[in-house]
């Protein structure tokens, strides 16, 4: 991976709140155009990490680089290249969705030209004149995401972007994230939703008690924790779990020969099981 | 600089439009006008029932005018400036729109400037309406509005500090009471000598006295020096408190 393609990196970053250490030697990097998922249970330090990366908090030690330079030297112009949707992002309730987007377009120095296209993409065109106070949570969340995207940021921080959304709205967000990724936007995503992380992210880091306990591509992580077994459902002998070795292969061949096999599949863990394995905790 | 001005301008436009959409702000802006209408009615009724002579009436007029226009200034500054700034910031904090703005790379200073300018515009507009409701003489309007702007400055500065310190609108309600009381004290000076003495030195005391001098037509530098100094001291005090606490409050909250 070329050093110039790294948009964001942390190296040995530590942060404490009083006596409690919330981030302990955090090290990772995110490349241009990559969707990097940051997973972890509540209180693991996900939002704190985003706050460090977006100037809301200051680290105690370690190095953070943003667009190739130390975060301490990052300029306002660098932050104009960033879009942020936090778990507490909110729009003005007495204004319509469209007026809110126009406000943010003006703040970001962009024309209102892209608003129609964005509203269309998020399926909000019909509701553009609806006051935010009359919108459902899903509509608010999608509108807030559009506000974060209004200036076509190069780097997008998304903190639980689909939290509280119905499956259809979640699918809209996932489709949009896929489009953004295809267009070269770098995405830093925190989520509780393992299926979302699996389908959207190119790479993942699993955070537990302020430390990264694993980091890799979703498939590699799952394979790393593969159980090396095959499940065979038979006609008369019930469900059999056999290991992936030569002896089991012979056993399975015999089952096929005697027409006993109803179904057969490997038993790979999903991300949630990988997470539980690594942290010993539930979300 | 251009980006800062663009952002401040966008926030200013948003805050001005919101002033007309926000029921709380509308009521706050209408209150001084309603009070002045009530006072005009009450004082007009009282003087006509008192059976005083035309000479006595002529002698009383400047005192009544000072009370009416001075009270109008105190009420407008106290209610409009305090509430638009304090409640404005508190609502943004409570509804988390302030945080969203700051995550969109908007500086706290840009938000503060927009809120302050809106408070000045609103108080000047309300002051102008109150002036005519209170029966002010049109030639006096310029002086009256200038004193309104001058008196608004310290109150806006203190309200900004309190706005940044408060958590939500309920806290804003509590914090606004002492500011409101301090700004209203000078208008009760006529009813009590001790209040009058204290009133001269409060944030709106200086402009209340200057208004009286303007009405009597004897605003010379020597007499105006103390009320001007009182106002200047409050503006400087507000600016010092604001500059000391702004960074910390903006960061912590």
C-alpha cells in the first residue's frame, strides 16, 4: 500500500478520561477510497476515536495523521474535505429538509444544484418541503446524511448511520455508501450492525476496551475463526458435524453413496460470532 | 476570511428567518411593545384623571417621557437581547444543531457573531416600534435607537456567556432571570430613592440617564460623562468576561 494513498492513520494513540484509559495504543490506517469499519461494543471507544479524528477531543499521546499530515497541523481547508454524520447529528426542526440542505450547501460554499440529485438518491424528493419536526426518524437520519454529503467530501465519518432505520431505509443508505465508495470517497464507519459491516466494509477493526483486538478484511476475519467442520443433515441419522479431513471425507462419501444426505454445508462463523469470540461480550 | 463571512452570513439569514418562525421569540419581541401600549394607556388615563393644570402637565411631560422611553429601552434590551441570544444558543444545544454545525466546520465565533447581530437587529426593530407606541417625538428617534444599540452590547455579551454555559432551554430560563432583573431596575428608580441610586450603575442605568438628558435637551459632555462611563465599563466588563470564558465554554459545551 503506497504511503501517499493513506488518508487517515493512528499510531499508538492513547486517551484517558481521568483514571480511566479509553483508548490504549490505537494503531490503524485507512486508504483512499476504502470503507473502513470500526466495530465494538458500547463504550469500546468507537465514538471517542471519531471525536479525536474530527478535532472534538485531543489525544494524550501517539500520532494521528489526516490527509498525510499530523492532525495538529490540519487546516480548516483539510476539514472542508471531511463530512461527518455523528450519532447526535440533528437538523433544524422548524425548517424543511430542503431548506436545511440549502443552509448546509451555503455553509460549505456549494450551490444548491446538487440538492435535487441527493434528495432523489435518498428517496426524499417527495418530502423535500416537509418540516424536519414532522419527519420520521428514518427521514431525519437520511436527511442528516445528505447534509454531511452536500459538499462531496473526500473523507466521510459515519457514526452508526443506520441506527434506528427500517430495513428499506437501511438498504437506501447501504446503496448510497456503495455509490460513494465507487466514486472514490473514503468512509470511516462505526456500526453495531454486523451484517452491515460485512456487506459494506472493505476492512474492519474490532475494538474492545480501547484496544484493537483484530483488523482485517471481513472474509479473512471469518476464515481466521473458521471452525474446520462440515454439517451434514441426513435422512435417518440426524445432523452430523464432521471435521474437514480425509477420514470425514470418506464418511461423507459413504453417506452420499447410501443416499442419506439431505443437505451439506460448511460451518463458517459470521462476524457476530467472530466478535463474540474476540471480546467475549455481546453488543 | 471569505469562508468565515460566508458561514456567518448563512447563519445570520437562518437566524433572522427563524425569529419569525419561533413562537417563543415572537412572544419575547411582542412583550415590550405590549407593555409600552399598556403603560401609555395607564399613564394617559392617570394624568387626565389627576386634574392637573396645563403648566403642571408641561412640567411633568419630560419626566413621563424619560420613564416611558427609558423603560422601553430597558424592557426591550432586557427581554429581546437576553432571550434571543440565551434561548437561541440553548435551543441549538438542546436540539444538537449546534454540534452538527460545528461538525460542519462552522466556528463557535461565527455562530456567536450571527446570534449577536440578530439580537441587535431584533432589539433595534422592537425599540423602534416601542418608541412610537410610547409616543416618542420623531426627532428623538435616532438618539433613542443609538442608545438602544449601546445598551444592548453588554447584555448581549453576558447573554452569550450564559448561553454557552447553559445546557438546555430550562437552564436558559433560570440564567436569564438575573440578567432581566438587572436591566429592568433603572425603570423603577422613580419609585424608590435607593433603587434610583443603584440603578445609575447597572448595565442599562447609563442609557436610561442619557435618555432623560436627551429628552430634557441638556445632553452635554460633562453631564453625560458618568452615564457614558458606566455604559462603557459594562461593555468592557462584558467583553472581558466573554473573551475569558468563550474558548473554554465553546470547547467544553
